[in-house]
């Protein structure tokens, strides 16, 4: 059996290569452990000067996490799901705080858990194949792995828009919003990796030299509408504003939101708004772990996975079925801090 992730040192560069192509390199517990162990070992290794994260063959960098396992666990005692989130968030935090430069190549599908390992990197490379999204509201989850931190720091109300709708962004969009630091043609990636391995200290210059114009970012054409329509205080007001707008774009967003879990949308909106005031990434991950621990055991997650991933009927029956049915009290319960003995903490 192939290793789901390959970790090795090439020259003076620590390499992390996702190697689970049939699942579009979706992260499982073993992969998170292997990556965290490698980062821990390389931290003290003076022979490793930089870290490079990419994927083996296949059409995506990383499609997310092991959703089926998380859903099966959530339907029971939730223990395995919590163990996965604890480890995954420790990996996210280790990357975020890593002292050595990290480069992530977001070539192809980069969603959910893939966003979580790409965004903390100092250098984030998008290509013409990049398809970036946090689509969790469609399966009863929320944009975790630091989504509350990264999305809340986008300009205007783009964070709310991306979190609620699960909007798919291409490479040009990612570059324009700062989600990517560089845009390279996919055909140049092998050269970029080879040059970085040859001279890790020149990583920035290497990427700058190979970068090309990304072309127009389609999302910017709707910046004014996004900032106007996703600024309202509550989900109900955002939906009413889209309804009243009368424009084609607003109607399309309203139709998209009609398919999402009302509970997940309220959780995601609260997460982005709270994230703007979070003092540190560690605090963000501690909160997201508390939220994830509870959300995976609520009905919408099991139902979302059933509708989108298992039965594929795309007809989820959300509980509650309307935003009005999701009370502020429920959201407060979901966001309440965990007791100290259950709370998340970074890996020592």
C-alpha cells in the first residue's frame, strides 16, 4: 500500500507530498500525523532550510478532510472526529508558526483541509488549474482549519461571501485577494520546485522570476455588490437584501444560499465576524475546535454528508430548515469554550 503522504528531504528542503490521488489527496488522521512529525523533526534540523508542500499525480492539491470518517464518528460518540480535528488544527498551527519558509503549490482543487495547509505558508502558488473554495456550509459544517482567521482578513465583506456561498475561486481570484502570493503556469512548477531545491534561500526570487500575469479576477467585478449585500448584521438581513436587490447576480447568490444549511451559515457568519477580533491564530484554532466538536454531532452534518457525498441526491433536509429556526442561543452554545481538559492546544 502506498503512503498517503510522502515526507523526505531533498537537498536542503523538507518535502511534503500528498499522495492519495483517488481521494484527491483528502487528509486523514495518518497524513496529519506524518506531516506534523516531519515538521517537528525539521524544525531543529539545521540541514533543512525550507519546506515545500505539493501533491503527487491527480487533479487536485487537496480536496479537504476525511469527511466520511468524521461523519461516521459524529453519528456516534464523536471521539475519532475530535481526535482528527485536534491533530489537523495542530498541523495548521505548526505551519502558521513555522520559523523556516514554507511554499505550498495550490495546483488544482484546493478546498477545506487543503486550504488549511496552504494558507499558513509564506509562499502560496496558484496556477490556471487552481480551484479554491471553502464549501462547508453545503454539508452542514463551517470553514474551519483557520478559515475564521483567513476569511475575516480579506478586504471588505469578501470573507462573509466566500464563507456563506462556498464560492469557487480560480487562480487569478486567489492572487487578486492575496490568498495566493504568486501565479505560475502549471507547466513551470517542476522548474520552480527544482530551483527551490537548488537554492532554498532564493525562494522568493525564484517564484518572482517565474510568475506571470494572472489575467482578470472575475470576483473583483462583484466587489461593490459583495460589500453592500454581505455587510448586514444577520443572515436573515443578508438573505432579505439579496431577495430585494432584483439583480441577476444577487438572485444567483440567493439561490445558492437556499441550498446551504441555515445552522452552518449562521455559524460561519459568526466565525468570520469573531475572527476579525481574534488576538492570535492559536486563539482562533481553540475556538474552531470547540465549534467543530459540537457541529459534527449535530443533525445537519450527518444529513449534509448523506445528501452530498453518500446518496448524492443533493436534497438535504436541514434541521432547522430556516435561518429563523436557528436561535442565537444555539449559536452561543456551539461557540461556548470547552472545559480546560477538553480544549484544543498546540502541539508542544
